[in-house]
């Protein structure tokens, strides 16, 4: 069981820990990359892909990778290079593999295709025959994993330029299709699914220019670098191009490794206090610049998901109206008369209830989409997770919404959450900052951290301050049935510790969340202190009445 001192050491160092297998890979050169830049398309010439590929080649070469660079490659050349790359990927020596492609790309039937410079595409059949399906690259990764090899794969696609075939053929959908990353990999795209990226008029394209700059920073996790790239490209393009990633990484990945410094307890505490102080300075800010500054400084910070949601609101992101619920509820309009809720009643805005996407390769990517309205009500039932015996049925009704101060009160202040639904105060405790358990966007593979201090209000621990830190990830999207109905929900898993001066409690939480619905559908929570089980709780949604959704836009 951790005490407060080693807990603080772990807390500050954890985001910077270098996995031993990646340190070893850097030491023996077990890093390989294939970089392709295609620009000389006869029907649709591009400006920057060859420069982009050269820049990535230099970056990876400097980082110690063995790099195969291919410029203006034909279909045969691309296939041969991918085959060589696949053999290196499957080699027992290779631990980290990077595939980078700049050029034209297109989607067909949910599959993504990379275009050789000699592709002559005038139909869907020709697209399949003449272009390289991304799965041909990913298959090598999957095969290596099936052999039991412990490897990490990164795929970066700057491949969403507009009008890839000139006037010969027009794909039904623009850009590339969303694709969830295979286990142990990360897929990074220059722009959002179905959108196009700017080729640019400078030496490098907008995406790769920022990518090279951020990946060149020593000791920076690739996920943190990509978050900064996304922010920079979004701002530079005025929101017209927003990069995205899909990840299933199981450890931290670094392009340039650097040993993490050993911090004293005082340095650890100072780092934590600095971030909390930064948060407290801007927590009610209505200036986008404040949230941009925070996210650049703390891309994986203890409040980064909350900060991202604030920035999204200020910049006016394009919300997706569709979600994943399988129920067929009635619609309720804002301000409608509030009668008592009945078990199984599910009145929610219709924009949250569109059909599930038919994309067989992705669970989807959606904004959290919460919007609280006075009068919204939720009935929840608490049971013992192990025995199933019902402990309590209770109703939470929204009685006040203060958007300026990011505060939602339920039952006249007995329960307080932020605008994302993160806990601030309840019967048992009050937190200095919201507990970041809900993300700005729901996407399988997403990872983040949460930290806050809570002051206990009742029992023998009343008045004691405990620091709660959690590692959080979205692990799956799945159908789940609760008394309120059946939903297709994202499963969020969090684990961590609540550490006070007298004891430490291990916490395990699972949450099932539907985009656009303001409350979790199901929650499982287990708390252990040493070998003693402190709490075993299952809470399920029994009924819901919600007037609005943050998905409408």
C-alpha cells in the first residue's frame, strides 16, 4: 500500500516513465520506419508530400530509426517497400515501427486507400485494383502480434488532400474513413474522418510541419506531441482542419528518448501545485487563449479533458448529432412540465438517438455532448456489486445551472458536478477541482489522468484531505441493458488511489457512457483498503428525463 511520500513520487513521474522495452529498443537500434511521399500525380499534382516525407525521414533518422524513404512511388514500388517493411516489423529485433505516408488518399466501403503516383482511377473497381489498401500495412502489424512479439506500431497518414483523381473519378465520400487502431498501435490522421487536409503553400504541409516540430522534442510522449499538433493545426486553419488519432497503445512511446529526472518529494509537490494553481487561475475564464496556453503546457494534464471541453465550447466546435443509444424514447422539449419519473422512462433529445454507424472498423468518435437544463431528472438504483442486493433508489434533479462558473447543482446543492458531469461535491466530500472521469470526446483507446484533493465531510475522516489520482481509459463500446433500457455505450475504466495522512484506498471504477446523455448508464465501483473491501457498488440508470443535448449544433 503506498504512503503519501511514494504516492507523490509515482504521481509526478508516472507520465514521464520510459518503458524498459522502448529504452532497450533505442539502445540496440530496434526501431524501423517506412516513409513514403507521393506528389507527382499527373491528374492532381501536389506541392508538399515529398518535402514532408524528407522532413520525416530526417526526424526519424536522427532518432535512431532505420528508415526506408520512397518518393513519388509507383504501385509496384509501394508494394515492394511495404513487403520489406513487413519483414522488418515481424523480425524479433524490431520493437518500434513507424509507417508515414504523405500524398493522396481515398476511402471506399469504409476502407482507406493510399494512391501510387501511377494510379489511373476512373471507377471504384479501379480504385481497389490500382491503389494500396491500408490494411496491407496493418496486416503486417497484426501478424507480428499474433506471433506473440511485444511490439509497438505507429501509423501516420497525411493523406487527405482534396480531389485525388481530378475529373476522372469522384469518390462518394471525402477524405479517409475512421479506423480503430489494432492492439499496441496508434493511427494518426492529418484531419478528421471525411474531411480534407491542406496541402499548403510553404515548404511543408500544415500537419507535417507541426508534426516534425512536436515529435522532435526529447522525452515527449508521442500522444502528448500529437495533442499539441492537433491544437496547433486547428488554430492555424481556423478550425477547418482538425487532426485526430486512434490509439490502443499499452505503454508510453517516445520518438526521442530521454531519461526521466529523479525528482525530490518537494519537486514533485511543487509540480502538482503549479498545475493546480494554473488551473485555479483560469478555471472560470471565457478566453480561448487561456485554455490554449494550458493545453500546450499540459497536453496530458490532470485537467486536460476539461480544458479541451472548455476550448471546444469557446471555439464553437461542430457537434455530431448522432449517438449510439438503442432505446426508442419519447422526446421532451426544454421547459416542459415536469411530472414524476417512472421506472424505465427514457425521455431524451432525439438528436442523441440516431442509428449506430455501420462502419465495421470503428466504434466511432463523438463529443461527450452533455448539456444540463433545470428540471432534468435521473433516477438511479444502487446495489451491492457482489450480492446484487438493492441498497438505495434515488432521484437527482437539476435545480441550478451556472455556465459561467462551470457548476451544475442537483437537489438544491446536495450534489454538484461540472458541465461535463464530473463530481465536485456530494454527501460525503467536496473537491477542490472536478474529478476528471469524463473526456471531451468519446473514442475507444483514449487515455488520460485525473487528480484532485477532496475534503471528507462525514464519519471518522471528517475534515481530512485526501488526494485522489486515477488513470483513465476508454476500453470498448458495447451494448448494455439497465432498467431504463438498452444502450450502446462507451465503457470507461479508471483505477487509482485515494491517499490521506492516515490511510490509502485503492479505487477501481467502470462507467458506461452514451454521447449526449448527461448521466452514466451504469457504474461499478470497488474500494479496497489493504485486504479489506471498503465498497462494492453497482449503480444503474432507472429512468431519465433530459431536455437538451450538447450534440445539437
